[in-house]
């Protein structure tokens, strides 16, 4: 599961369940709960029942069921949390920010 700055690598053998409602979260066998900012709680999600979350939850549950059926959940593995830096999106956002403010600055100076 990938969030903006964090990537969680979770083998099927560590998954206890997929949370059934609310924000999309994976519960590990040791009780750790893994979630993502993109699939967190929101007012509109509460109102409309988290449609996108439900679709992804269904896909995850199908894959977990298939992994258990194929006994892939018996393959040992460890949970890993990594910090990632999305360089391209951050640099593009910074460039856009600088461009907007430089245009506003030069427009003010020229007038």
C-alpha cells in the first residue's frame, strides 16, 4: 500500500483482515493497522459511503481470498515500511508555484 510519502510492503502471510467499513485499512496478524492517506476518512466519504474505498476493498479482499486459497498466505515474509520521496511531483509543484509567483511579481513591477 502506497501513501504520499510512505510505502508499506505487506506479504499476504501477515494480513489478518481487510477493514470492512470506513477508511481502507489492512489489519496485520500482530494488530498493526496499515492505511493510506488517499483512502483515509473524509466527510463526503461518510455521506456517500466511500464508493472508491469499497471497490478497492473488494479487490483487496478478492486477492487475499485467492492468496489463501492458493496457500500463498503461508509463504513467510515480513512487513516493511519505507519512506519515499516523490521527486517529480514535488519538483513540478514547486516549479508551478515559483512560476505563478514570478508572473505575479513581474506583472506588478511592470505596471
